[in-house]
């Protein structure tokens, strides 16, 4: 077991014709909370967000490496948000999980939106972190986007360290958080990275959000995000009927690390808030 996955059970699972590396925290323990299903950012392995799973220690947590990412084998055929949402639903069936709170960061925020719309009965609440409505988004700074597209940020540690502030904002500064994040990353395979990029080409949730994403939704953005500017969070808030926007002041793309305590508190407050009238009606239906 990885030193960065304390308390997690990590296995290779056959899911929907794919082999996926799956991590789950506290899934076998009694809990008053539904599990969290987390979709990671592009090229990022489970370990990158393990600190969040460990911090939300009162609830079960499920995460998996996308095909060709982390330790999941390369994809044989391409995938898209529809097929991967179906695969995630098959994983929940395999694990015996009925309903989840769905979270996603950056690229994974698109997956979280799609999963919630495709499988509304399996989704209680949604948390969208540093993300957008897909192709119809306000682009980030050109300097950051060109470096973001370069897979060297995963294969070359010196490249990542030199360009860390350009990519992710200055929130981590020279703190141990930057080095700690780097130590958790594992290089994706070229095919895995390419297929993950291709999965979202042409995808947007914008036309469907108002009609299909009915769950209570928390949108979290940093106001210094060079990759997914704050304007995208405001667009999501305008399009998602039951949503609230929380802005991390001074937060870059990785405000989950630079503003960890604030982020965890905001997520916990949202997930633990009393059921809305809409949720009560759905539960009774």
C-alpha cells in the first residue's frame, strides 16, 4: 500500500470491461453519511487527492485511477464522459453502494457533473471544485494553458517545480505543500493522458445543467486560478438551479492544498447541512 494512502484499501478491479485501480476509505465501517465518489483532475492519480479523503474522516470515500493514469492499465479503446459515468456506476454496484455524494476537481468536475445528470438517482449532492462547464468556458491565462497541455509536468519534476506558480497559482509559495503534492504524483502513460484529454473534446454541460442537474450543488473556486478562472464558477452558479458558490480568496488551481482547512470546512458544512425541501420530496417519491 502506498505511504500516501493511509487507511485506504487499494485493489485492482474489473469494472465494465476495464481494469481500474480503486481506493476506498472507511467503506466497511458504519457511517451516518453516504460515501463520496471523487473524480480526479487530468493526469492525476489517486494519491494527489488522498489528503482530502483522509481529512473527511467521518465519511466513506471512493476514488479510482482513470485508464492509463496512476496504476490503472492503459485504455484499449477511447472513452467519454457517458461511458466513464456508466463505468463508475458499475463500480458502485460492485462495491454495494447505492447513493453517493459526487465530487470532482478540474477535469474531474466535468465528470462529476455528467455523472450526476446521467445517474440522478445515485447522486445525493454534488461538489464542483476549480472546474467549468467544459468547452464553453472562459479560458485561463495562455501562459498557464500552454504548460498545462505539456505532459512534461508529470514526467519531468524539474519542469513542474519551475512552472508550479504559473500553473497552479502562488498559494503554496515555498511551503512543503508544493513538494508534498509533487511527491504524490505519478506519471500517466502517454496513451492514458491522450485519451483523457480526448474524452472531453467537444463536451459541455452548459445546455443541460438547468434541466438535468437538480441536486444541491456546492461550487468552489479560487480567485487566482490561472487555469480555470473564477468566471467559470459564476457561470456554473447561474446555470445550476440549486447551487452556491464559495470563493477561496487568493486561491489558485490547487486551493484544496493551499486552503485545505477552509476547503474541508466548506465541504463538510455543505454535505452535513439539513436536507432541502427538494431532497425531502425526492426521498419520499
